[in-house]
């Protein structure tokens, strides 16, 4: 199967531009699964809840959802994208998996980063695994979830073969850390990061780009630079993630000793 990441610089609160850009980049792309950045339709550096409310969408509704489900259907691909989610009067930093047949699943970011805590509620969905294509298992986590090995571990123990990881990365360590997440769990990962700098109400944030697709050994199969806009695609055999062998006498999962772990 083919898996892909999309990297670009969303414009703050400019949903029209962001969706147009995403459509352009996805137009002729042939892939089975594409991951887009966190908050890809809205930008990131919110200064007030009103700003978030002005771009938030209910899960499975709204312009972003309809635009991307049309593309998922037309291109016959699965799309994972990050967006600000509205539920009642609550906001979540969420990502959505849309399948070509219109089915969708939502994940709400578990570990909020820095000023996100001012606007978003902590996610309450937990880490779930979904089947795409011919029973290929994928899981979702968002950006700063990388800091907590429990996130990727939970997904891998639940059977995820590919971790879809929309991101708006700011700190310099995630791209390295995700190699370890893949190695220790023997899974593939697609980190789709954004690029550019946002300045709003005196708050300036620069994003690190370097989106990457990793294999089950933590090796980089493909990546983008710190400021490149575009997509990357690789062909993988997802079944490699079922093999947790380390040596002839070691298995990364069967050798675990949970009775000694205090988590
Ligand atoms: C982040 O979680 N967006 C750094």
C-alpha cells in the first residue's frame, strides 16, 4: 500500500486559502492513506476562544469535513486531518479519519501543548485502532502526544500497524523521538507537520517542518525539509508491523514484563 504525508503553511483563520491549498496538493495524488497536519484548516496561534470558535467544526460536519470527504471518495484514499472541533460549548484539538466510503472516526488530542490548554479541553476519546483497506490497522495521535511513549505504545498494543500523526511541531525533538516510538513498537509512522511562522497578539511561533514517514525499524523512508511545501509518498508492506522479533529469543511485545512496570 501507499502512505503519504502533506506539509504546508496554513494561513491563520483563513479556511478558504487552507482548503484550496490542500485540494491543490491532493489533486493528482495517488495514495491509500494521507496524513495532513494538526489544525490544518485554521492555523495555530490562537489568542482568544472566539478565534477558535470562528473556525471550529463539529465532527463529521462543516466545510473541511465535506471538502475532504469528497476528495477521499474521488481519489479512493483515506485521509487523516487535524482541525479544531466544536462539541456543544467545548473545543477539542482533534483529528479525523475519513474513509473513501464516507465513514469517519474522530480522535481528540490527549496531551495538550502549552497555550492550547487555554482554549481546548483535554481529549476524552483515548487511543483507538481502526481498519482501513484490507484490514490494515491504523491509529491516530496528535503532535505533542509524541512526548508520552504510552500513546504510541497503547496504539501498538491495540494492533496499530501505522501511526498517523498530524502535527504542528515547535520543539526540536519529535522527529528523533518518533524514530524510537517506531523502533520500540515496531510500527510505521507518518508525521505530517506544518511549516512557517505565525504571529498573533504578540505571540510568535515557528514550526519545524521535516515531515517524515518511518518504518518499523525507525528508519526514514521519506521526509520533507524545514520549509518545503508538498507531499511525500512511499510504498510499504504493513504486515512488517506484525513482526515484533528483535532476536531469535526476543520479541518486543512478548518479552514485556508488565508486572514490573508502574504506570
Ligand atoms: C504541539 O503539540 N502542537 C506542539
